[in-house]
């Protein structure tokens, strides 16, 4: 995670995938690392259920936090600020949320 935005130039008509899990090695863009994060969460749930720390119903709560990239494109070549802190309320774009972290 970065405490400031990434300033990037986007190309008209090109598709992008912004990373929401903060694990990507190609920030601010997705490299598929969220699949490892999601798998780690699944394993954690299974282990906690096995030792009776959570019930089957708890699975629904954790599944709601599954990470996935935000897909977007632009209709013109433009320079933008993409969120680096992963707290933006306007993802993938920076909303200034990093100022409160």
C-alpha cells in the first residue's frame, strides 16, 4: 500500500484493471495476486471451522471481503491519479482518503 496516489497516463480505448488487494507487484494495476489472497482467506475459514472457532454461517461474512480488480477504461488519452492507499471511495481514482490514514 502506498500513502499517495499513482500518477499515470491512460490511453484512449485501452482496458485497465486496478488492484484492490494491495498485493500486486505491478501497482496500481492488477497482476492476479488477489487470487492468492482469496485462497489464503478460504484456508483460514476452513481452519477456523475445523477447530470450531467459527460456524458455517461465518463463511458468508468473510466471503463478502473477497478482493477483485476494478476494471475501467477511458475515452481519451489522459493523466490521472489512481488510488494507492486502497481506501478511495471513488476507486480506482484517488479521492484523497490517504490524507486520513
